[in-house]
């Protein structure tokens, strides 16, 4: 009798989390019986994108928590687990949770065979279908104008498997009506590369650390139900890496000795990164080591070059955190992370670094530092300067990937005069946080002699504190509640009397004038006027600093001139932020004092006087540079444009006015400053006439838009009536009288009863 033919050897046979085989054109996975019911985190990333799509390989598309389950008819199901309402399985109320929070089935598979407690399933059709749970969500497809997926033009490129994760690489094609993507315009098709990672989440879950509004961390959460509660509790916990001392080092750590963690945080540099910038990106990572030392760990975070000669490593492998380098004209970088939604444990991070962020860094530094750093007075910086700029942004984005949110209020804790002290600012820095948007020390003047150490941001007091609070183990804590109680002692110890550790959440506290982006110091008026001094110096030299032989279209000077005008507008915005608003200082239970205080009247009045000096008095330094008519045929329109924008900004603060500076006082001051000529017989210049018009038009627009119940409507009406009466008999030359007559007519028409 002939021996049975041996089974043909699979074209692919790989062992790992899910064993993977490929037989001819069919891909199979083997799901171990032991992993049924276990949670997996799936992340989907682009591996390739169409040109001009605005998306790039390495960026995240989707994420889900999923688990495998056997159905009653022996089909293997893949379900998405949603974390909205949760209860411990030991609680009776968990039965109610389960029947009212059904997790959706996103895949169903016939079991081809079961060997060695492994369920073998065919996966081609599942991965080739258009599955919003693991592929492109509908919102993203809509943004690309994608229609139906074309199955014949979509396929599994490869599946790799590792001890704790399996990686599925796909090519997918959709019909597309997009007019922005050249491939879609030319062919009606759009093809993307995607990589789906299945990451086994740990059974031994990291202890959650509750969110605290006094320290800026990203947070996750869910509604928790228990049998004994009388109201549902919303649990919020921070997002962070799992850093733990080795068991043999616990006692050493308790004694205050620095120890290495069981698993350090490692960031690899994308091999697509130009070689000259890699060391600076690595330094931006390693700069965080000092912060982790405060939390008790040494060598806790490490930047490394990607080992290009190791074929076992893949950039898409979810075990590795990477700074991905994207060939893009976008001027940006961002630092997201992928975390376990059950606990907040960060699994990995792909920081996305766009190539053209260097253009942004150049312009920031030239605009804010060229008065005090000669190296900033050219269009192409030397490698060392650009490298240090890259290092600073690298540190900022790494901070985000570690869990830290922006601290826009940090710079407001620094006295403006200290920013001009060489000894002070070089020792303490111009902001206590790298997570601030306080780019460079634009307050410093040339005569101050401040070096780059006093110009650049750095990882500073707040950042070190935030890492200590988020990552320091609380030995003796048995659960989240006791962990929080122990941390509260640390918070009170650190924050009492130390404003440099204050977290100013500018993303939520938008009415708190201390929490603004791009500002410096504790006095926006003084800081902005120092900044204007520097801008005046810079615009006078700009055509020389931006000259390059090959710039035949003169784009350099125009670009940087516009950047400096933007900076002037930014200063005006910083000052306007102090009109109205509320100071918001969170108070924990038992702390004394109010949480909310109106912005003081003196600060608001000082802001108004700033505008009288620097904007309503025509800023001719903008329009009278000797190259102005190479920028525009009408240089005065530059100052008029800045003034109009500023009037809109100031008047837009009316809804935020407080009892310290009510609408009646605000409008009286505004009218006094805007209409200085009225009643004097003085000639109204073109600029001042444009100022009158801008103010009156805003008053009219606000009056018409205000409802009968509006608190500001009576004051707007009163102001308009007063201006109508005063302009009716205003004197001056014929052009001035015509100007006032026109304003009078505009107001009269607005007040007519229809």
C-alpha cells in the first residue's frame, strides 16, 4: 500500500502570539484556546499613502480593544470591547452592566481545524473587507472622498507574528472622487498601505493613577458601578508608561537610591531621518532622564538609532516606540501614544516628525531671537543651531508621548524683568516648562548679553515635578484610592508656595489670561513692548538678513516680514487676553480661598492703554521701512490691517468682561481713545479715520446682533447715541467734516426703527 503523500509545506510558517501560515494564496491564523477572552489592543497605521493626501506612513488611523470568543455554533468571533460602563465581576450589578452594554461582533470565522488547543481560521476575506473597526473609520474615508473598497485591488501583503503581537500588513484600494489627490483625479482610485497590530494586553494590569487637575496629564476614564454606591462614579486616570523597580531594588529605592526600571522607555529614530539630525532627536529624548531621576529611576528613558541591520525588527512592530520622520511640507511635529484603556498604561508611541518643521523653527527663532543672536540673521542656520532647535521640539513632543499635556500657564509665573537678567534667566530659564508654548526669550534686549541658555526652553522645574508625580511609585499603596491619598501629601508638599510648579491648563482655561500660547512673563503689556522694541530693530535690517542670490522672486524678505507682522499681532493678542476674563486656580477640598477671581481692573486698564500707545497711535515702524514698497503698493494698508484686526480682537472681549471692568467703563475708555480728535477740530488722518470706521462698524454689528436680553446691548446703544450726537456737529477741514458726516449717517441708519 502506497504511503500517504505528505502535506505540502506552507509557503509561510511563523510562530508567535498567533501562529501564522500561508498555503498557496490563503492566509491562516491559529488562535490559542488560552487567549480566548483575553484583551488585545489593535492599532492601525498607514504604511503608504497617496501623494498630496496630507497623511503619511507611520501615522495612526484607528485603535480598538478586541477579544476572541467561541459562539454556541462553534464559530470563532472577534468582538470589540468598549470601555464606557464597567463593574467588577464580583459585583452583582455587573449582571446589569453586561446585558445593557453588548460588545459588537466585528468578525466571524469558521474553525478550519483545532490542533494542540489552537483554533485555525482563514483570514483573507476578513482583512480584505472594508472593516471600519480595524481599518479606515468612516470619518477618515469621508475626508478622502473614498467610495467603495475594490476587493480585486486589495490584498494582504504580509503577516508577521511575535511573542506579544501579530502584525498584518495590507494594501487597500477605494474608488475616490477626491480633487486634492493627484492619483484620484487621474484614475478615480486611491490606494493605501495599512498595518494592523494585535497587541496582547497584560493580565497583570498596572495600577491606575487618578487624574489630578493640578498636574497636566492626558487622561482616560469610564463610569464605574458598584453594589454599594448611591451614585455612579466617573473614574479618570492618567496615561503613562509602566515603570517599576526590579524586585531586588525596591528597598534601595525606598532609601532614596536611584535604580533602573524593569523595562526602560526606549525611543528609536526612524532610519529615514537625515543623519545630521539624529543625534539631536536622541538628545531630546535623553534630556528627560533628569526628570525620571526625581521619580527615583536612572536610565529610565533612552533614545537610540534604529538597528538597520536587524531583519527581525520592523518599524510597524508595536513593541517599539519610534520617532517617525515624514517627508512632508507640513510645518509640524506631534507626539501621540497608544495606551491600554483599562489602566492608562502606554504601550508604545510613534512621534511624527514632519521634515518641514525646520522651516517653522527657523522662522520662530529669526523673529524672536535675531536681535540677540547673530546666528539667527540668515535664511539657512548652521547645523548646530538648527540641531538645538530640533532638540527642543523633540523634548516637547516626547513629553506629550510620556503623557504630559501643554502647560500654557508656566511662563506667566516668571517676572518679566527677570527675563532680562542674564544670571537669572540662564540659571532658571524663561519658562518653567518645556510643555509650554513659550518658544524663545523675545523679551531680552541686545544690551542684556543673554546666551542661548537664556533664550531656549528646556526641561525645567514643572516638567521634573510632573514626571515625579506621574511616575514615582507610592510604596504601600494597595489600590488607586490609597495611591491617590499618598500622592496628595506629595502634592501639598511640592506645590505649597512654589508657583513654578503651577499647571496652567490653557486648553481648558481659555478665559484665564495667564494661560496663553506664545506669551512670556507675568506682565503681557511690559513683555509685549519689549518684544516690539526687538521687532523694530529687526524689520529695519530684514532685507539684508534675508538676502540670497538665488532668491530671484524676493520671497525671503516677504515671508519673514509677514512673520514679524504676525508676531506683532501675537503680542497684541496677548495683551487683549487681559481684558475681561477670570483667574482660575483649582482648590482641593480643605484648601482656603476662592477658585475663581476676576482679572484685576488695573491689569485691564493697563491693557487698554497699551493699545492706545502701540496700535491706535499708528505703528509707522511697520510701514516706513525702506523696502516697504517692495512688499506692497500701499504700505499704510499694513498698519490699517493690524489696527482693524486688533479692534475686532479687543471688542470681541466684551462677552468676557467682569465686575472689575464692566461694559460701561470699557466702552467709555474705548471711545475716548478712538475718538481723540472729535470735538477738537483736528484733521482726521487716513489711519485714524479707518480706526473710527472699524470701531463704529463693530459697535453697529454688535448692537444689531444683541438680543433684547443682552447685558451689553444698553451700553452699545448708549455709546452709539452719544457718537451720533457728537459727530452731528463735529468741525475740522472739509475732509474731516465729510468723514464725521458719514459716520453719523451710518449710526443713524443703524438706529432707525424698522
